[in-house]
C-alpha cells in the first residue's frame, strides 16, 4: 500500500548507518509489513555479532505469525549456525552459495 511504502521509505531514511552486517532490522521490518508476508527469503553475505540472539527472537516472532524464513548465506560459512537456526525455527530452508556458484542445501 502507499502507506506501507511511505513508512518503509521513512524507516530507511531514519535508520542510522552501521558498519558491518546487521540482519535483525530488515527482518523485523519485513515482519512489520501489513499484511505480513507468508514467506521471507533472506540472503546475506556476512555473519554478524548478535545473530544468535536475532535468530531466536526473530524466529520465535515469525513462527508465532505463521511466517517461514528461507535463508541463503552467500559465500559465508560463518553464518551457518545462526541462519540454520532461524530457518529451522520457522520451518524454512537454508542454503549456502559457495564460491563459483555451487549450492549446498543444509535444511
């Protein structure tokens, strides 16, 4: 909707730039959509400090809303445990895309 687009633009403009990977904010933004999505496809190229906590919190919230989160780690095996946990908690899939484009389906 126009209202949701306006809210999303405002949130993006007002969100402070952080260096490094933070994947909690965009996932929370997706969960806040109205109407909420049925499935989220989440791709990242980085492991992040705090991602174990985010996987638990966001996974619980998404599960309570009936939302599956499918995770794809782009050449980042360090993100494996937390992304796998997030996918597992929501009934989603987890794949790692390796250098050269090979895919390794984990869940």
